[in-house]
């Protein structure tokens, strides 16, 4: 049985939470391997909604081990608040059900301060970050000044690390005309939360190796999407980590050969949160309709998502660069009732046709979509659980998407509910 990595194939918000939850029934372990609490996954189970940011989506299933790898930046206060929030809904998280890499870097209050101060200083040129400190925390990691979970077990050494950290960040805050931080504003909250966080910490790479050798099925859960990847996305309007399946290995401490089947998630249309290029964006009544029917508001920030037609160019690019073996297509039901659907099959830039999105930001901002029109359907697809329940024109739409992105649709989601899912191919069977 293969392990499976689930990654976004658009700009995030593709519905990974539901798909991971659905697949976790077949898995023994669910691993988060990158991102922070800027990522939001919404699960709807028996009418109960769970909003997760740091916790792996498998945490709501009894008997599954959830792991947060060292590729994730962890806000300890946000994590504990999330654990408390789902406890109120009947889900108990313990050190037996959740393991966090001891070498995972922490997001501290100063990171959010720097993040927000920099965004404010940009004025009209904001990147659209969530302001939660994810970028500055990753900067500290590669700058070799990060405070990691294991550092909390050494209070004496921690004070020196905080002082060195603030030497850097207070200089930034001064330059941005923002208030500086005193070491005690970080040290005291960290020492207070350490006894609650440290019981979850452990050697993740070693545990994963044991689980793999024992034949346990591992599900790797990505955050954000391919077009937000810090290397291959719409830079600089990207997140601060690698969002592709290759990061599942690097961010969890397991060899790349153990990742297995790569399942890319994408909506039957396209959305994006925040600033940055969006070639197929709609500014009309159809875009408004997609947003309302799809409930397109960010899980973490509540920000309204921009909506547009399906962009086959971007998804094909994501499939190639991310090694995607199959696609899980979500929110097909949002397209119900439209007479005509459009799919972007190429871009035009200054009279030249392009079959990919170039890296240059100026070109990305100028490309125009080349659309192909497809027939819509008026029957309802909401809640369909078999191929036979789908309208013929909906099946044609799916088949055409497969041709354009050169990747098979292996799983189809027709509502937020866990069981409203059509499986064409079981990723764990490979």
C-alpha cells in the first residue's frame, strides 16, 4: 500500500481539509509538513464544522496519529487554542495522538509585529500576508536564529537565544517606526506555555521511519497551493515555504522515496486570496455567484476570495512541477445552473501565445486568458456519490479538464460533507 501526499494545485483553499479527512480513513498517520497557522482547513462531519490551522486534518478521527513536522512553523499559543477549540466539539488531543517535531521552529509575538509593520510600510504595494508572522519565522529559520521547540527545555539558554533574536528584530522594528519588544515579552509567555507544549515534542523522523518499516500508511497533508510556492509560485505574492510534494519528505524527515502517490487538489473553478496576478479572475455577476455559492471566505482570516474560471494552464504547470499523479476535483456543485462554462487553455501576451505562466511579475500581471467555452448543466450535482448520478455535460467538463491538465481526475468532491465523494482510483492502492 502506498503512502499519499495531498497538495494544492492552485492558490490554496482548494478543499484539502475534506480530502485529507476522507483519505485519513485509509491511513494510519497524517503529517503536516510545511506552512503555519496561516493555512486553514475546514472539515464538515455530520453537520459539525471543524476549522483547523496547525493540526493535521486526521486529528478528528479516533485512533489516528497526527504529526507536525519540522517544516512547519509553530505558533504555540495558536496551537493550544486550536486544541482547546476542538475539545469543545468532542475531539480530545493528547501526546499519544499528536506528535510535534522537537526541532520545529516557533512563531513568536515579535514575528507578527514585524510582519504587520512591513505590510503597513508597503502602503498600496502590500503582499497580502495574513500578518501572523509566518514569513519572519521562516526567515529566522534560514538565518539560523530561530527558537525551536527543543529550546524550551533549556530555560537558561533560552534567555540568550531570545536576546540574540531581538537584536535582529528590534533593529527592523526601529527602522519601520514600530515599537520594540523587551525580552520579557517573549520569555515569560514561552516559559508559561512550555509545560503544555513540550509533552507533544519528540523525534519525528525516527518515529516516521519506524512507522514506515512497520507498513503503516502515511498521509502527508500540504498547506496552501503550488502557485503560492516560494520558488515556483507567483513570486513575490507567495507564501514563505515550499508547497509541493517534494517538501513532504524534507519537511517531515522521511526519504523522498517514501512519499508515494501525489494527489493534487483543485477546485472546478479558481480562487485566490490576497494580492497577486489572477489571469481568469471574474469581476462580474458570475464571479459574485461563484463566491456566494462556494462560500469563498478564508478559514483563518475570513478574507473574501477572488473567483474566476478554471485555469488549466496553471493546474497543468502545477502537475508537472509537483509530480502530481492524480487530481481530486472539488466544488463541482458550485457550477450547477450555469449555461456556459469557460476554461483557460492558454495565455496571450502582447500578441504571443503562452502555454505556461512565466516567472516575471510584469508578464504575469499582463497575460490575458484564452478561453474555451463548454456547455454547462442545470441538474444538481450536490451530494452525488457515484459517476452515474452526474449529468452528462458535467462528465464532459471533467473529461475535458483531464485532457487539458494531462492528469487524471481520481477523486471528485460534490459537497463539504465527508461522504459526498466519488472515488475513481484509490491513491493508497498503488
